[in-house]
C-alpha cells in the first residue's frame, strides 16, 4: 500500500473520530452530567443509560452521514462521466464508481430497514424499556 493511500485512510479515520464520536458520546438524552464529588460511585461519561440506546444513536448518525456521502459520491461519479469525454478507460472507471455508490446506497438502505424491522419487533414484543426507536429523532 502506498503512502498516499495510507495518509488518506488516516485522515478519514481522524475525521470519523473527531466528528462522529463526540456527537454520539456527548449528545445523548437528558442525563445529568457526571459529578466527581463522590469518589465511591462510578460515573457514566457517555450519557446513555443502556447500550442499545447508544448503539441506536450510533446507527442513526451513521445513516445520516452516510446519506450525505452517497449524494456527494453520486455527484462525483456524474462528474467522472462528464469528464471522460468518450475515453473508454475513464468511462469504465466512472461506471465502476457509480456501481459502488449504488451498492453503498443499498447497504445503507438495508441497515435502515433492518433497524426499523428490529425496532418494530421489539415494540411488538412489549420490550419497551427506554428504547428510543423513533426514526426522526
């Protein structure tokens, strides 16, 4: 793997760490912040009362950012088609880019549908212990 690819992967990782993780970890429901006045008690810094609420929030944010990335890469694939100007090699690369964008969109849609199906099943079973399965929020 060449250096440019490694640097690109490193910068994408930094973007995910510094943009997504604070939003998930610190933007939770109305849980009071940790107080360190009693050292005998453990403090929950994530602001979520259960792991399922935390994972649902991660999934919601991944779907939100993923949908923005899908739109961006659709535009990028379209620009590749326009700039190919009949060059068969560039056209095949643009087709491959468009194919992978569509595959990514279907994977993202599948995750969204699976989340809705699991949340619907959990609600039908009557296991509604502080589980926020709302799609919008």
